[in-house]
C-alpha cells in the first residue's frame, strides 16, 4: 500500500475507548518523562517552550499527558529560576489528518479550567495549543522551535507496507502471514527491518532540524528483546491474528486470497537496532533506553486478558481490516482472537515489551 493511501486509511477508530494498556505503560514511564523534561529545563532555562506530542490520537490520554508535562515545567521552573516569570508554552498535537482533533479541542475549556484549579490559578503559564496534522516521517515544524517531544505507542508503526514484500507480479512473498511469523521467509524480516531503518532515520533527521540544542525526546514504543524476530512477544500477537483470520477462511467467512494479500505496517525493533540508528544519524545522544513489560493480567473491569488484548488490537487495526475483509467479520474475528489469546496464555506466557527511549539533541 502506498504511503499516502496508508495515511488516508490508518486511524485508531476506537482508541478513545480502548487505550487503557497504553495509559498504564505511559504512567509507568512517567517518572522518566518528567526527569527528561527537568534536565532540559535546567540546561536551557527557556523563556518560551515548544512542546510536541507526536501520534497524539484523540483518546483520553492526549490531554492527560500534556497536563503532566505542564505540571513538570512549573515544578522545574520554581526549582531552577523561581524569581523569573513562567515561560509561555506552545503545545503542538500531531497525528495523521484523519485523527479526530475536534474532539480534543471540545475538551480544551475544561482542560484549561482544571489546570488553573490544580496550579492555584495565579501559577499557571500561558498555554497555546494547536493541531499539526501530518506524518512525523517528515518535517512538521520550523527549525529550532521545539524543546520537548513526546511520542507514545506510535513509532512502531511504519510509514508504509514494505515494498519488498511483493514480487514483480505484486503478489505477497509472505503468504498466510500478516507480519513476520514463524513460517515467513527470511526476506520478509529483511524487508520490514529495511523499512524501519528508512523510516526511523527520516524521523531522526526531521526532528534534528526542529529540536533546539539540549532539547529532549521521550519515545515509548513496542519492541522485541533480542535479535530473533519471532518470539512470544509482539510477533506472536500478529501470529495469533493470522490464525484467527485463517480460522474464518476455513469456515468460509472470508477468502484465503484476502489473508495472503494483507500485511501490517508494524515493526518491533530491538534495543540494538534503535541505538544503531540513533548513532548512525548522529544528531542525538541516547540518554536512556529502558525496557518495560506490558501487563497482561485481567483489568479492573473484570475483562479477560484475551478480551482486553482483542479490544486493544482492534482499536489500532480496525480501520485497515474493515475495508480489506469487510466490517461484518470483525466481531467474530476478534472474539476468535481473544479466545486463542487466553488459550495460549494458559499454556505459556506472552511477553510483549515496551521501550522507553530518551534522546538529547547535541549542540
């Protein structure tokens, strides 16, 4: 699928209702985010601050993250330069053009009211919030205007399906799989890795123009533990979805050709691959790269692990699956997926991991 087609079709349809897993991981990484922001403040002492949330989506997490960042700025300011006025904050919310930015803007009056209440009103900086639609695999902002970039659960999505997955007749070389799986030929993992390198290096080059010296980026993304592409982490998540689709093929609910021609634009990088691209691009210093495991236990609503996994995956894949397979099979597909997930979890742990990466812009 062409990049512009992917940008048009890919949007997180039900993310606002099913973003609890992402929220828990972001909360676990909150101390790292705040520490990075305080270091930035200590080194730059800015009179105005440019902040960007890349891949912000439109769920409840969006403004919650911005609120935490603003509170951290206020704390750092009073610790470093208490006698100076608070800086003005420009906050840019970025996602693909299909994102429901209007739903975010409708909550801004309440957001500003709650922030003033939480910061005792007279201790609240001037805050200017704007949308910046577009792909972060390219330039988004003028040069040297951004001090702090935050991106949560976005950079594991590639800009497009790797072109090398298709032969000269435009047929997939990864038949029966929708990502890298145990039966994929070696050329498949090479194609995905090549696309990741192209995309992540473009991301770093673009941000290197926009971020000021000593500016920070906090990137939270799904990854994998070692060099092997197939494991009981994210690759197994896609393998289970493949099995669930194959189950519907066997029941005559969809066609095998549709399974063979469907690929996901997802890549779980290893820590070494991330570090390698950062070093190769050269504009940023890797300050921190920590690993977190995503919790799989039943949530507070009594939802089974498989049901929660199915809702989370559906939130980010529905907009791609529906036009390809048809909306009418989605309920059954994700019910099947949830059941398979629970069965596999009873046999052996499924261990997706999350990386928290902190990058500092060199001078």
